[in-house]
């Protein structure tokens, strides 16, 4: 019997490590059992602790995959050597120590769940190592007519066999607060009953921590696939991994990207290509007979238990590069800051109508009992900009100016709103 499951649930489950696609309400165009096992098993030739994630996908409205705990997970090679995985968090299984899989062995993934089901994959072998060659940051206009920077790479393989790649990246960039101020909030006292004899009070002092320059990082959240299958040679040349528009603040000062290249099999490439196609709304509706994504993992005892995911064995290569905005756009205005820093605010320390009356020796607050300035500071909204020269003076309405300070959005004066003031170990200054 066909089971109904919200299509977005399937895509989110399989895209969990790339980022979920934009939601749409398409109902089942695939046949799934009520509790499909979702397997994220991407193993490489790196000498690291290898990690596998297991979860279950349930056919409930807006259901998210739930971790699959207490499973027995291992990888077995063609000499019957067993590499066991330990559960370190619900659904997250890692090897006890670093494991480096080698290129002359065949490996199978074996999973046994608490319900007694036993799953195993087809035997897979590591493809040859294809190192990333040259990487470049090129100023260009993309197919949508947007001017920006293309991050490209080359690689070279002399075997003559078509190669298939999946790419991920980590980008890190410098943030410079455009209205940095060497002073910061010091005492922020919200004791409006004046038990300390001074009521609401805000003072400033010299900053104790750096807040002018920070560093922020993002990771890729979409499938980036490459292949030499239809190329005249077996090399990738000028392959675009990332494109950043000229107005993207990430490139406003100095930018770094670490590109991770996974060289995998043609079958793995077919799986990821199908997954990429499913992420396109039009392709789903134009082919309602898509069936389920092909996988290399099966239940050994039952064809009814459906598995989503793939046991991917890949050769790994990585490379990092840096560039400055001025390298590609000399003497040109910087991209706009993350937020608009033009407005200058004047939040009052005391709200309109504030009044305190002494009754029977106790202070009683009349009217509003919150300070707009203090509430904004505590909420992380306001950064100190300057003292208000009109504080206490009578304005045109005959009311005193209640704002002792001028403020800006906190991120405009303190870069820590958007990043860390600790420079990464790998960072190289220009």
C-alpha cells in the first residue's frame, strides 16, 4: 500500500547535511514505508574519526527525522576486518579512534537496529586521489547578470576514467564595525525604586575587549557537483565552486574559503544528481513517476523496509585561498554593511509620565516601570555612540529631553554582534 508522506520531509531528511530546501506543499510522489531509515554515511580516506548519522522519517505532517539510537554500526572490509562505530549522541555514531580507509580494499556498511532489522550496503571501493590544483578568485558577471567574484578550481587526472566530485566549502571573512566606539556601556542599573539612592542609571567606560575587527564563518548548504564525464579531457578546468555578488558583505574586506573535494563513484554521483534534481520544484512536478532515490543500502531480510541515503566512499582533497576586496575591485566602494548604520537613536532613560511618589516612607512608581534605554541595552539592540548634549533641556513641547546618550544598532559599533573577535588559527593577514 502506498504511504503518504509530506515531500518536504524527505528532502529535509536527505538534505540535512546540506541545508533544507525551500518548503512547498507537494504530497507524495514516492513510495515510502511509514518509518524509513535515513542513513548519512559519508566516509573518506582521511585519517580521522569517521562519523555516520542514522534517523527515522515518519509520515506525519511537517515531521522532522528523529535520531535512531542504540543501533550497531560497523564497516567491514573484504578481509572481514571490522571497524566499529560508537554512539556518542542520539543517532550519531563515530569510530573510537582515527580510521583511514585504503584504496585497495572493498568496504560494506552494516547496521543492525533495535527492532532486529539488519541493513547492509553494496561493497564500495575508494576512487583514486585527485588533488585540487589551482584555485582562483575571478571577477566576472554570472549568467544572471550579477557582477561579483567566482571561486574556481582546476584538477588533473591522467587515468582517462571519468571522475565525479562533490564539493563543500567553509568560508571565513573579516567584519569591521563601521562606527566602532572605544567606549562601551559600564553600569546599567534598572533599580527604579532607587534602593541604591540613584534610581535608573547608565554609565560608560573604556572598552575592555576588542570590538573593531571580527571574523565570521559560513558553511555550504547546497549540493555542488562536478564531473568530467562529458568533457573533452579528464580534468576540471575553471570549475566554479562559489559565486559571491559584488554587494555581498562577506567579501568587503578580506575573505577566505576552504574548498573540500570528495571524489566518489559514478553511482554515488547518480544518487546526488537525483537528490539535486528533487530539490527543484519544477522537476518534481514534471515527473511524478520519479519513484524513490536509488540507494546502495538494503534490509537483508525484508524488501519492505525502505532506506533513504547512501554509503559514500570518497577520496578527499582540500585547499584554502584568501583574497581582499581591493584585489579585485580597486578604488571601488565597499559592499554595504550587514545592517543599516545611518540611524542615530535617542532612547529615553526615563519613560514619558515617569513619576515616583513617597507614601508612608516607601517609594511608589506612577506610570511606566521600564526604561527604554536600559531595556534596549539588555536586549542587545543599542551600542553607545555619543553623549546627548541636549539631555535634560526642555524641548519644543515643554518636556525635558530624557535621553542621556545617542545610540546606534549594536552591530554598527561592536563587531561581536556578527562574529568573534578571536582570529582563526589559519588566518593570514594581507
